[in-house]
């Protein structure tokens, strides 16, 4: 299993590099899968399984630390723009976000959560005055 | 000297605990906010609705930013995000 985009300010002790199989909540109850990679999203971490399914960390069952989060202000302009380009290209390719546990659904869900947090926070910030 | 060092250690430990609790509380607040907005795990048939909500939030902010000449970067990035959401909305409509 590979852990990507490690950030110095967050040092999760979980998942350990040895964990290979995870159980998670799914629409039909619970399911298991083999973890290929753990990837940071715009708000939370996603577990990428070897069959391509994408499971957000908060759906993983078992004893582990509470999910770690990123703040909207920690996302750079470049990262956001890259995420938006990827979403647009997945939409162009005809992918459907209603397909369960698929990358487009996972990325769109995170993007909408991030957008909500980003603009909810900004709403309380008055625009800079004209000079 | 020993007492001073140990007091410093106690204070640092207390600060770490306070920071940890503040962090936990912030995490909890974020979780609650996202849960209430239905954004932790968007149901299959609600993606279009959530995209519309996000567009509205951006348009509200853009309205505020139009009065400013200094928040150009935020205005540009908000406009770009709005364009992305419009594109996604059209793609979702095509599948309905």
C-alpha cells in the first residue's frame, strides 16, 4: 500500500503501512477491499482499492484514529485548479457521479464539500475596501 | 532551576492539550457542518441539487466581491469554480 502526498503538519499513525485489507460501509451494508493507495483529497483522505473503488476514510470500519481533515485555506490555487480540470475532463469523458464508489463520484463529493466550506468561511469575510 | 524547567514542561503540555482539544473541536464542527449540509456522503439522486447549492454560494460571494477592486484573485478563482460547476451541471442534466 502506498501513502501519497504526506504533509508535514499531519502525521496520521493510521493506516499503518502494513494494513492491506479494509472493511467499509457500503450501500448494501459492509464490504471489504484491498488497499492500493491512500490519497489526500480536498477535505479528507480517500482509500483507493486495487479494483479502482474509492472509499472515503470516514467510511472505513475498525479501530483507528478519527479521520483527518484539511482546511479550505490549506488548498493552493494550483491544487484547486488541477482538481477542477480533472472533474471537467471526467464529465467530458461521460463518467457518471451516480456510479457508486467510483473516482468521479468521490472527487465531485469532495469538491462540493470543499466549495461549501470555502465559501461559507468567505461569507463572513468582508471584501477588501476599494483604494 | 529544576522547578522552573518542570513548570515550563507542564505549561507546554497544557498548551499541547488545549491545542489538541481546539483541533478536535474544530474537526467536530466541520463534520457537523458538512453532515447538516448533506455533503459527507451525497446520495446518488442529490448531486444535481448539491451542485446548484454550490453555484448559489459562489454567486453570492461573487456579488460581494464585485464591490471590491482588490480581491481580484479571489474573484477570478470563484468565477473559474463557477464555470466548472456549470459544466458539471450540464453534464449531469444530460444523464437525467
